[in-house]
C-alpha cells in the first residue's frame, strides 16, 4: 500500500485556503514593535494577503491535502 503524503508543519501553521482555492496568509512584520511603525503601516498589516500564482505552484508539495 502506498504511504500517505505529509503536510509541512510550517505551512499548516501559516497558510489557509479560501473557498475559491486561493491561499491566504498574514503579513510579515505585523506582530510586535508597533511603536516604531506608522498607523497606516499597522493598518496594512491587519489585512490578509493572497498568495501569488508563482507561489501557488509550490502549494501541492507543501500541503498535499489542501484544496
């Protein structure tokens, strides 16, 4: 019998799939040291990012059982 593929644990912590199959993730640099950041920068970090098409090519290897 063939073995199951494993999901990369780092990817499972960082990425989520939308209902349309796109990959969502959080901005980098948005979790601490807010005193030195401008308010519009902090507002930008709150939004969710969508993975680019070039990065989507790698997703089946990182998360084989994702959508």
